[in-house]
């Protein structure tokens, strides 16, 4: 192959590389706003999810506190009944554990 053909091929390759580079720049520029919007929306969703988890955690904590207060109040008013209920629950738990162990 003579040098003029090699130079012509090199020039065509260079022009092709420049064209590809230009196209890639166009794609990046056109995709940038979409990517920016997607990032913004993802951030908003993460913030909302965090707020929801915080609310659920607060509600669960409040509910557990209310149940505890209610149980303490009931136990103070009805100590014998509360003791019998606790014993009955214990017997049920022991029976359940034994049943599970015997099935293995």
C-alpha cells in the first residue's frame, strides 16, 4: 500500500473518530436534563421514604408505650387476674415449644 492510501485511510479514521466523539457529546448533552430530573426525583422519594419510616417508628413507639401503660394499670387494678393470665400464657408457650420440639 502506498503512503497516500495510508494517509487517506488515517484521515478517514480520524474523521470517523471525530464524528463519533461529536455524537457522544450530543447524546450526553441531550441526556443530561433527564438524568438531572431522575436524580432529583430519586432524592425526593428517598426523603419521603425517610419521613414515612420516621412516622411509623414514632407511632410504633407511642403504641408500645400506651400498651405498656395499659398493662401496668390493669395489673395494678386486677393483680390476681393478671397473674393468672400470665401463668396461662406461660403454660401455652411451654406447650407450644414442646409441640414444636416433638415434631422435629
